[in-house]
């Protein structure tokens, strides 16, 4: 996995952890998907699509981070 993707993943994880509007369940599910993606090394577009489907709030956060 490229350094750029790792950097993006860390930004996403931190953004999710700090997002005040996400429930603990949404945060947990999102982090779980990120960690699975690490292991499976999915294509970036597929990963972002799956992550954004967890919640509209996650999708908005990814857009704020400039990833959508």
C-alpha cells in the first residue's frame, strides 16, 4: 500500500473518531471497515464507496476531507 493511501486512511480514521455527529456504532463500523481494507488491500474507489455507504454522515465527512 502506498504511503499516500496510508496517510489518507489515517486522516479518515482520525476524522471519524473526532466527528461529533457520528454514533459510537457508526464510528466502530467505519473503523472496522478501514482495518479490513488494510488487510484486504481493496481498490481505493471500492473502499471509499463501501465506507460512504455506512452512513450519510460518513459520506459527508469523506467529502469534507476532499476524498469524494
